[in-house]
């Protein structure tokens, strides 16, 4: 793929992120404007997952960006939002396009995108913004959440070698690889409704992805406005149950 070819799709699953989306989208505009050697054509896909705070309007509030808003009503969970967004990109995108997904709460700096895209263009199938690479920084996350992430990372690394950060949603994927996933697994590809989808996408794609690379994440939790909506215990239990099922070898199961 040459620097000029291929669209960049930016996927933002968003549940009550009206406060966080405008600064994030302004950051994205600035990142595109400063992109080394010129930005690729970029379309932003915001999946408003049944928000009640004006998230959809906030997604359209920043001028100069090509934004599509897809609305779930009612709320269906992060996994369902990712499925809607990825399905949209597979329908409208080309195989040499890239998809960068990130949280819509303005904790994932858009400045990392050019480096992630450059790695994908140099041959990586998936590029993960990782909290567990030298140079990663975590700003503003409490000690308990940090410890849970660290334990999850070690469990996953031991069970499934190949990546260090299986749970961070900030990733760049080749659209061709996502298409392989949709064709190979059928409706089971994106069948996790909640946060466990992040682990599951990697577990399913790593069979086909020969190069999974990681760049150090700068996590700006200090920039997030509003309280955390993630249910830590529920996510941990669902993810552990999923790992058990995947570990005994049923990648197609629910
Ligand atoms: N919590 C939650 N987030 C959702 C849902 N649907 C989509 N999202 C989005 O999924 C992304 C990740 O959710 P976050 O709540 O930031 O999850 P997290 O980063 O693990 O945890 P916190 O930042 O502490 O809340 C965000 O962009 C959310 O807006 C949902 O049903 N619940
Ligand atoms: Mg977050």
C-alpha cells in the first residue's frame, strides 16, 4: 500500500460521551492537519450506543471532519457498538483501507495514529496502543484499576502469547483482516455484547494475523470528563469466562 492509497476509518463507540467527543474530534482534526506527508482520506464513524446526553449532536459538532453517526436505541453495549461500526466499514470500505478504533472518552491521544498507521503500512496486520510497552504512560488512573489491568495482561500473555495488551480498545486493523474474520467466523465473529469483545477480536484474528505489533500507549485518563461507566467486576467475570471457553478451543462459541 502506498502512502496515498487507502482510506482511514476512525471508529468511535460512544455511550454518553457528549462532553468528551468535541475535544477528541478537535484533537483528531489537528492530528490530520499535522500528519507527516499528508493525511490519508479519513472518515469517522461514531456509534452512539443509546446515549441520553446528546452524544450524536456532539459527534457532528466539529466542522471539517467527515463524520457518520450510527445510532443504537436503546443502549446495547460496547460489543454491539463495535459490531455495528465494523460492519459499516466492511460494507463501505476497501481491503487496503485501515480502521483505527479508539475510546470516545478522550483518553486515547489521536497523536499516536500516524505512527500506528505507518506500522500497518509497513506490514503489521494489527497495531495495538499498549500500556505494557516501554515508553507507555498512564495518567490519572487509580491504583486499583492499574493493578487489575496488569493482572489481566499477565493472565492473557501466559494463556495466549502474541500480544501484551489484549484489552485496550485503541488499535489499528487492516480492513482485509477484518473481512477475513467476518468471512471465516460468520456471525460468530463479533458476538460479544460487552467489553470482552476487545479480547475476543484479538483471539479470533491472531490465527490469521502474522504480525501483531504494539506501540506504547499514552493513556490520558486525566482528560476524561464524567465518571467511569465501565463495570469492572462484571467485565472481569465475563472476560475470564470467555478465556476459559476460548482456551479449551471453541473459537466459534457465544
Ligand atoms: N461503559 C460503556 N461504554 C460503552 C458502551 N457502549 C459503547 N461504549 C464506549 O466504549 C468505550 C470504552 O468504554 P469506557 O467506559 O471508556 O471503558 P474503559 O476505558 O475500559 O473504562 P473507563 O474509561 O473507566 O470508563 C467508550 O468510548 C464508551 O463510550 C456501553 O454500553 N457502556
Ligand atoms: Mg475509557
